[in-house]
């Protein structure tokens, strides 16, 4: 809906994609009342999408948090921590995408320092809350773990999963330090902001791995021996294929529809 003006402008000159663009434009006439309705609709949809995102991330947290039969998952902070990490990775992904589009489209004015400062500050603030939830989880679930959950936290803190645990926290702290330093100095570099975003994304990925694997290999309520897990080449290819599918779909859309707004409402009015 927010891209209807661009679809209407492109439909006037497009070739084989004209029917699709006219369908996406949905009769947009670029009048002042219609621009006003579009702005209002975009605001409502933005709030709605934020609510849906919080619900989706909370649901995945609840799925883990209420699993009594799997030590290491039962925690009241699973849902809010999932929401926080989702927001942090969303902001980090937006930073990486902005850098790629800035280089690919040579849009220096639209992808300026103001954009990166906003995204960096949002990511830093949310990542700080995520670090707090990690600390809460370590204190409440790790230090005061039940007998059946102790093997899980021993494996995570000092055992075979310890390198991934400390690497994940180190990357999160690195992203916080870079974003916080830029915020204090009031100067934002796309390079350093991208480095912080990549660090936060890697930390979140390792966090998800540590959330799933150790409780399934170390945590047990029955008298079974500890298991082990290492991804096979099939699993690596599945993950790479899903990533490639998403990137490929996005690139196809970019060839048909602009990912950056052609002109603002004021320019369209002029």
C-alpha cells in the first residue's frame, strides 16, 4: 500500500510489467486527499506490524519458556528476551541492507548519516536491553539452577558450549561498545555501524543455537546419557539455500519495483 505512488509512476512507462504495476497501484491518482489517506494508512499499518512482530516473537519465547520437560528452557524471561533480540536483529539487518543499497544504488543523500545514526541508536538501545536479559538469565537460571538443569548450564558456562557462549556475549558487547561510543561522540560512521550490526547479528545467531542445542543434548529428566549434535552437510545446505532463496527473491523484486521511494509526497505535489 505504501508503494502505490511508485507503482503508479512506473506503470506509465513500464513495458511488460505494466499490468502488474497497475495492479499494485490500485487506481492511485496522486491527489492530496489520497496522499493523506496513504499517510494515515501507513501509520496504522506500521503500528499493526509492530504489534504482530511482538506477538510472533513472544509466541516463540512462550514455546520454549513453558517446556517443563526440558531443563534450560523454563524461564519467565524467554518471551521478552525473544522480542528484544528480534528488535535488535531487525535494526541490525536494516543497517546492513542500507549499506548494500547505498553502494548498489549510489544513493548518498538518502542513505546519509542521519539514517545510520537513527538505526545505530535504536540497535544499541535494544541490544543493551538484550544484554540485560542475558545477565538476568545467567543469574536466575544459571546460578540458581535446579539439579536437572545444572548439566545444561555447566556445559554452557565451562563445558563444550562455553566458547560459543562467551563469543556470543563478546560480540554483543562489541556491538554495544561501538554503538555507544558513536552515540557519546555524536558521530556515526557507516563502516563502524555496519561492523556493530554484523556483531549483533552473529551474537543473536549464536544465542539461538545455544538456546536449542544444549538443553537437547545435556538437559534430561530421565536417566539417559548426554547426547551430542553437529550439523551435517545437508543442514548447512538447507540453511544456505534458505538464505539464497530470500536474497534471490529480494533481488527479483528490486528489478521490478523500487526498494527506495522514487519521490516524496511534497515532490509529487510539486
